[in-house]
């Protein structure tokens, strides 16, 4: 989610299922960003499908969960991203979530 939307890791980890909505016929995610700024991010279809898989049949709570079923924090998200980078064909040294933000803005 952070990689395709350009979110900061704390923004992605802070998203709840209740932050999902629809505006002008498009699925959106309400994100509280830096400085408590609230923005509506339109969701590309691939991101919407990934979010649907992440939440399953839950109606409330965080979108991103750790292995214990609690809200994922930035440390857990960083570890998971690094593991995914290790098993993928992408070889980037010292992969970190903010790197995805730079890739999106490029």
C-alpha cells in the first residue's frame, strides 16, 4: 500500500477500515498525514484489491495487522518490507519504507 500510494509508513500503519470510503464514484482512503493534515487518496484498483485481501471479512480495526493480529507498527512494516525485498528479484541494499515514497514521486 505505501509503495503504490506514496504514503509515509506511519500513515499506512495508522489507517483503519473505517477510513475507506467513496467519493465521486471512486474508492478512497482517508489518511491523516504529517501535521495532522487529512487527505483523501484515490485507490487504484490493484491497491483496493490488496486492501480487501488484507481486511478479509473484518468490519473494524486497522487495515494492516502484524502476525499477532494487532496493528502493524513502522518497525514491523520495515522488517516485512525487507523480507519481501530479499525474496524478490529486486535487489536494493538497505531497503526501507521511505525508499518506496521516493520511487513513487520520481
